[in-house]
C-alpha cells in the first residue's frame, strides 16, 4: 500500500516511507513523469534496499557494537542524502537500542537512521527519537542473522562526524519494543489478543501524558491503521480515543496528531453511507455515481505509479469480465500528475472503464481522507458503501453476494 499525504508534516509525523507529498519538496511536483517506466519502478514498493555500496561490519566489544566516523561528500547519496551502510549480526528474541549521534557539538547534525534486514527490507527508521537531532531505534529481533544499519541525515547535503552504537536497551525500552512487535502482528491476533493489545497500548500512551512523542504518535497510527483492515468500525473508535489521548501532549504534537488521526478517520466514516463521486473524466465527459444507481460499483482510487494498484488491476479486470453483464461497473479515481498519463495508460492497457480527471480526483481524495492507495470503495446498488477493502478474493466474494442477492 502506498501512502499519500497532502501535508509534509503529516508524513514526517508518521514516519512513512512510500509517500506522495503533494506540493511539498521532493513530492509529486518534483517527480519525473509518473507515466514512464523509470518513475513507475521508483515508486513501486521496494524489493531491495535503495542504499547501495560496500558495508562496514560492526563488531562487538563488551556486549556493545560501536563506530565513530564521519559522513562526507564522498559517501554515496540518495537524492543528495549522504549515507554509510553498516552490517551487524543480531540474535533472535533479543531487543537492541541502535543510536546515531552527532559527534561534533559545534555542528548541527540531524541524523536519520534506518534498520533493514539482510535483503534490504526496511524494518524501522527514526529521525529524532534519541532526543534533539539524534536518532534512536529500539527493536526486538525476530530472526537471528545479519542486519543492515544505514546512517544518514534528515536534511539533504548534510555531512559531519557521528557515532553509531548498538547496545542493550533499558527495561522500559525492551517492554515497549515487545509491544511494538505485537502491534505488527495485530492482523493475526485473536479478538481477545486484539482487545488486550489495545488496552496495553492505551495504557502506555496515557501514562506518558505530556511526555508523549512523535514515536508514540507513529505507534498509535500503526495500531489504528492495521485495525482498518481487521475492523474498520473499531479503528474509527480507536482514532477518536487517540485524539483525546494526544490532547495531553505538547501543543505542536497535539495539533499534528489530531490532524493526522482526523484525516485517517474520514475514510472510515463512509461505510454504510451513500458516497458522492462526481466530476469530469479524463476524456472530458461528465460523471455522477448517481447515474449508476441500481448497479454495484467499484470506486477505485489508484495511480499509474502505484505498484500495488497496478498489481491489483488484473483482478479488477477479471471481476469486470465476470460480473459486468450482471450489473458491475468500475470508475477510476486517479491520483496521477496529468490526465495525459492516465489516458495513455488506460489506452495501452485497454481498460474498459472511465477515470475521473486529476483535478476532480484530488478533490475526492481530500474529501474522503484517502491517505493510501489502492483504496477500493465498493458501493451497492442503493449507492451505499459496503466495503473499503474490496481487493483480491474479497472483491469476487462481495460481488458474488451482492449481485446474487440483487438477482
């Protein structure tokens, strides 16, 4: 799933990796034409690390791994962010504190630390979790092996001296890391386990009160985001609870959290209600969802540069072929950069359904709080939203039920 946010600070708050920051530096306005193959490849989910080059092996001494060095202009860079790659062998079941700190008190060195597995999959990342401009990751290792730490900076072109350490965490940090691991497995939890986890996370956040941090906001958002797939009604209530909880944080964080959680709640409010989808298509024709009353409609928020969206297209095409004659329609809501990109893609793929133009699509995404794509909204024959998770086999199952009930 690819995350989209209209404000860069929301993205920074949540610490998300694959983003479209509309109107923000490095965002959609600065990207290559998303219709070409290179852009499509760049924006697809990462299957290997974007950080290349020879790695420096960290070796243990007195139960601690450490490195002291410097980022320079000669180091490798991604979009002008210089970095060094380190490897470290970690044990299963153990929790580690990984810290990157500026080593020069006279230099404003804003560190950014990434943790990856041996294949380059991102496991965690942090900007200011270590306090000030220092970064800190506390992570419980599930599988023993070699891991990668990437030391970089949050601002582009920054260089300077730094230290990198991997050491045992405090007892409180270990408990929180174990809780985070449970959060990551939330989608596989039983209802009883889910209830207990929500209680534990809620207590952790409430106990911190005014000491709540950006990392706590990321944890809260992760919990609610996973719940969206499991129980969207419960997720909506959890977002509301977290807004109240973060009201106790310092003013700036409280406002950021309220905005982020409120935006995320928008899309959950539409379940069971009628949804208004209107606008011009990329072909210049008027579209109004009301004109399809009596049919079951998939409103597909997508983009040509979104890897998961493209991966889902064959499933939608198969469903369209199977159910179109029984009353199934599709309307695309594209979050691309230009209408021409969408038109060419639709023509090349021979998609049989229409797509709303870019200007109107962005208005719709904002109206319904769409912060991640693909975002498939399935609407029944009465115009009410029945699902915001109609993907893969679930789409076929829902269509079978809705169209058989109708006929």
